[in-house]
C-alpha cells in the first residue's frame, strides 16, 4: 500500500489532510464529504488523535474503477472481462506465493494494544470502533484462507468478527471449534491493493494469494508470525486466535447505507502486534466507494465466467444505484432466442445476493443508466421477457428482504433476432452516454 501511496503522491493523485483530526467520527465525516463532492482519489490523514504512536490514516485506496483498471493495466470498460480471464486459482506461472523470512512489518513487535491505533468510529449509531480494511488470514489442515471481515473493537486486545455462514473462514472456525481447538489468525492492515482485492474475491479454497500473484504478475510474499500463520507484508499485523467465545457485534452501516442487525459473533483475542515504525492505518468507509468496489467488482468476473457458459457475454456491471451489489447489467451478443434468460439464471447462480439483472445487447452502454433504461423501454415485452423468482435466498443486507429471502427479477432487454432493423437508432449511442473506453 505504501508504494501505491507514494506513486499516487508523485502523480498528484493523493489528497493530504495535514491538520489534526479525531478518529471518532471526524475522519469519516471529512472523507464522506469529499466523496459526496465526487472525489475518487485516495486520502491520507497525517495527524489523527494528536498523531499518537506515529500512525497515519489512509482511505479510498481502491475507491475507483479507473484507478483499479490502471493498477491492472487495462481500461475502465474492459476491467471485468480482463479480470474474468485471470485464473481464480492462479494456475499459471504468475500464480505463485513465496514465503520469506523477514518483513518491514516487523519493525516494531510487542504486546497487542488496539488503543495505539487510530481505529475509526464511523457513524453516530455504530456499536463501536471498527477495523474495516483488515485481511484476516487463517490456516487449517494445510489450507490457507484470506478474507476481509468487519472487526468491532471490544477492548485493547479483543475484536468481534462478523463471520458470514457458508464462507470459508466461517467453516474453518467451526471445524476448529468442533475439534476443541482455537483457530489461529493474522490480521493484515495496509496491504498491497491487489492483495486486498484478491482477499475480497470468491476463489477456490486456499487460493486467494495465488490469485493475488496472478493479478500482480509476480509472486506475493508472505512471512510467518510467531503463531505460524503466514501473512502478506502490511503496515500493521495483529496476531491472535478465534475462540468459541462470542460477543455482540453491531450495529454497523453496511453496503446499502443502512444498519445491519446486531448478532452474537466469534471473538478474536490478540496475542501480538507487528507494525512499521511510521505505520499507515488503512480504513474503509462503510457503504463508501471503496467498500462497494471491493464487494462488487469481484462478483462481476464471477458472473462473467458463469454467463460465458450459456451465452456470448461481452461485459458485466454491478450498478451504482444497486449499491454495486444488488443490481447488475449483463451485455451479450445474442445468437439464439432464450440465451438471455439462461444468462439471467447463470448470473443469479454466480452471485446469490443479486436481486435484479438486466440483459442487454452490444449497442447498449452498460455504464449509462439512461441507456439501460432505453433498452428496457424499447426492447421488453413484459409478459414474455421478465423472469420472477420468488422465495429466493438473497442478501441479509437488503432491508426489504425477510430473513434474507426475497423475490428476484430478471429482464431480457435484448432485440428480437431477425428484426434488428426495427430497433436501429439513428444515433449509435443514447444522449448522455458515458462513452467509457
């Protein structure tokens, strides 16, 4: 992350806040206002809480698709097709991981004390201060998992971790507890942005760092903590274990901008803390652009690969109005009638939280909501082109769902084959198109 920060600063793409600010509400307020004004650049706060223990705060590391596309060496419009072509498991020459002996993360090693870090309290109704940019790494039976979870501070040495049922870390923890063991973990904060992206992506079990290596086109380096867990280089690493002890976690503003419910979640007890001497703490604003990108973009490539099996897919986009998570647009080159409905089913299967998907033709700009609406307005017969799936498992983050159950909607907004002349527009693109290249 530090290399990324230095590069952004050199290019004049880093916003720096020099004055002293508070980790309780103020940092989040300042950043949220910048985002409301359209800022998509990373933001560095030089002095937080009187600059205790020489730790700065950085936000919006991967808060924009354009910045992410530049990191990967592709374009805004081609981001999803590009990522879809990279092997999830890194099964190529780039998909390797290297274990190294030393790390700059170990410049300061000592007893854990979360009070030494500028962990943010984001909103007035939050259950407490939250670590939001930490990559939790665990190992069990020779399989390593890396994933991102919200972590609520309970005291100086304990965190409550939101572990979503069915996810890999949840299963690993359950397996360890059933054996009568604690699950050893390392929490890396301030990692390489592409490592963070890989840890946010659903890949085959144990393949997150291989995928990160494939994204970076070079091996990701890991170093071992005292407890044996191997973690990536980071600004800060917390070492500990997840026990069977539980504590109340929440309230917490999630991706929809609404509060998620309070739950009894597993407790992480910390045993050691590692950090750079002049560490930079990475914070992700809940429901902010970075949060949405990290939750949404990885699913776009999953949907792309799923739709690819049933239709000639060109692109996939999770819309901003749908929180970059609940609503998608899938672009296809239709070759047979019925393919768009198969694409709808494939997209829902690849992203179980998806609530609505619209399938459009190649001439529709999927990044322009007006153009997508144009396709719906002119190419949909409501009695033939709409798919309802009632009583389906959706997202627990959707406030309209009841116990996570909802009705899903698929719309085939493609032209009828053989009748393309009826649908031809005098302009190749609708007025106001984004013209993403």
